[in-house]
């Protein structure tokens, strides 16, 4: 009898793992990413500030991917380097998941 419950238990576990891997689009924490982006990037990338305004929906997912691959060429590379890699990952998750061509494009107002 208990063998049957072990099988059911394993089956449920498997389903949860599958859901986990398919819905996690990017491994960063997008809620933290939004906070970090507003705190560390929007100080310049905002209407009336020194750099072009940036929002998640300013770029497509492919454009964000490219931007994060080559941020060292940007004028603000030093600002990125102040952040840890996990923090950059959180910002990426936020921007990517709400990009122009994502299912839920967004501004960060
Ligand atoms: C001290 C001001 C400042 C900060 C802080 C800053 N940037 Fe920039 N950034 C600039 C300037 C100036 C440029 C070059 C001019 C432009 O693109 O407006 C630039 C360029 C860029 C570009 C390339 C241009 C484009 O529109 O594709 C991206 C992407 C970018 N920044 C993203 C970020 C991200 C993400 C952060 C936070 C981790 C950040 N920036 C923080 C000033 C800043």
C-alpha cells in the first residue's frame, strides 16, 4: 500500500519540477531587479537626466540580451560593475521578462 503513495508522491514531485523549469524564464529575481534598476540605472536613464530614458519595453528581448552581453562598451560600464553578477542577473530578468516583445511589456514608472 505505501508503495503506491510513494509513486504518487514522486509523480507530484515530478510535475512540480516541470512547472518550475518551464515558468522560470530567467533565473534572476525580477522583483529585486526592478528595485535595483530603479535605484542604480534610472538615476541617469530617465526623462530629463543625463542618458536616454530606459524602460523594460524600450528594447526587445533579443536587444536586452545583446545589451547585457556587451555592456562593457557602454559609457556607463562602471555603473554596471558596481553591481554583483547576481544583481545584474536580477535586472536582466526584470528587463527581459517585460521587454517590448514579451508577454507583459512594461515601463517601470
Ligand atoms: C551615471 C549615469 C548612468 C548610470 C547610473 C547608468 N547609465 Fe547607462 N548610460 C549612461 C550614458 C551617459 C550612456 C550613453 C548615452 C546614452 O545612451 O544615452 C549610457 C548607455 C547605456 C546603454 C546603451 C544605450 C542604449 O540605449 O542601448 C544601456 C543599455 C544602458 N546605459 C543601461 C544601463 C543600465 C542597465 C544601468 C544600471 C545597471 C545603467 N545604464 C546605469 C549613463 C548611465
